[in-house]
C-alpha cells in the first residue's frame, strides 16, 4: 500500500513528503513482485524523482543487483574515477562510502565532478545503524533556486575546476581509476578531458573543469549539479590538522575546488552553499530491506554519522556522458 511520510526538514521547520511504497503484506518474493510492477516503479521515480520501496523479501546483495537491473532495463554500471573508498561486490553492486562512522558525508549528486554520471541510483539497506546513519536527501532544483543569486550567477558563469592529488592521504590513483597501468590512466584522462600530471614518488595530479549547473534532460529544469562544497579545502578542516595542511601546501592537498577560471572559492561562499543544503535536506530512518531509488540529477544524497553496524549497498545505471 502506498503512503506518504511527512519527514521533517533538518533546519527549515517545514516538511517534505516522501512516497513510501510499503509492500510488507505482499506474499511474492521481492524479485517476483518487481518483475510484475516494473513500469509502475519507474513511473514513481519519473514523477517524484525518488521512491522508497519497503517490505520486500530480499535475501542477498546479488538479488538486489538483479532487482535493479530489472527496474533499470540494463546491466549496472562499473564505478570508475572514484572519489571515495568502497568495496565492489558481484554484478557492480558496491558498498556505500566507507568513511568512519563518526564522519558526516555531505550532500552530493553522484559523480557531479565528472563528465559522466548515472541518472539512476538504487540503495539497499541490509543492516540499519543502531543510531543515526540516515541517507539525507535534497532536491537539486530547490538548491539551485535558493543559492543566493549573485553567487549562483558567478558559479553558472565560471563553472568549477576540480583539482585532485592522489596518494597517501586521499585514494591512490590505482584505486580511483581501477588499474595499475599508467597508460590506461592517461587514456582515460584524455578521453574525458581531464588534465593530468605525473609528480615525484609515482604521484598523480588531475584537473578537470565542469559546469556548476546542469539542465535535466527530461524535465528541462536547471539543477545545482556540482561538488564544489565537497572538494573545497574547507571540507577537510576536521580531517587534516592545520600543521599538516601547511606542510603539504594548498597546491598538494588531496582535493580542492576553484572557480573555472582558476580563482579561489572563498570559505564564506562555500558556507552559503552548505547553509542552503542544511535548509532543504530531509531524511528518513532506514529499515532492513528498504530500497531507495533516486534520479541522481534531481536529488542529492549524503550520510549521517552513526553508531553500531550499518550496511547499505548501492547500484547505478543509465550513464549520461558529455
């Protein structure tokens, strides 16, 4: 039975409806039910941009992968050019980002720093956390509208330059590009318009320009679609002591974000963006076997800190490439 849960915004004091399709009373297996309702499921995501399916009987990550392939009408995508640590399971199902439980993962559209990204994402809760651990959501259209106009216009005009240094602090390039072969890395960078430079000690630096705003291919709406706030050096304030940051130097930080012309994005400008996300973000409590489907351009996702064991898996499909 379908129902709308009214979920409290984190700071805005208003509510957001998330349509939950509770199938606890269904006698069919999860896969059997999905096969007979594929069109209906896709219409939910097409209309709302997201859908939470609750109560399916799912027994394994492999079955979850088959369910997503059935819904998406195609094999799941491999996660290459990574920005966070995760474990690959069978059939391109992955663990969600494996940062420590006490760390918050900021809101983001998956791969918005790249020139290719998934249009569809599916999350599956194997084990909900003891406390916390929600996957907050935010409407990228609303974020675009709420960014202060002067700042929004500046980002829209200049875009974002992402700078990454791969090594001991951040992910090694071998993990990011899923290869030990430098030539394959170079070929990927050339194909995807990424500037690269090999440094001493087998280290790699990349720079990539991307627009800050995108137009959804189906709805025609503008969405805030970048990870400037996530890559910006200020996002590492709690992770890297100032003494270590000074010794590394700004040009060698694991990651940073600049305006597309190379000029600096101030911490105050990043704060304005984060404040907007805080105002529009909402969340729900995971239950075992929940499946959350997202339009990756219309909605961002993140992660709250948590205690206990938390196991949430993800699969991606419908890759869009520029």
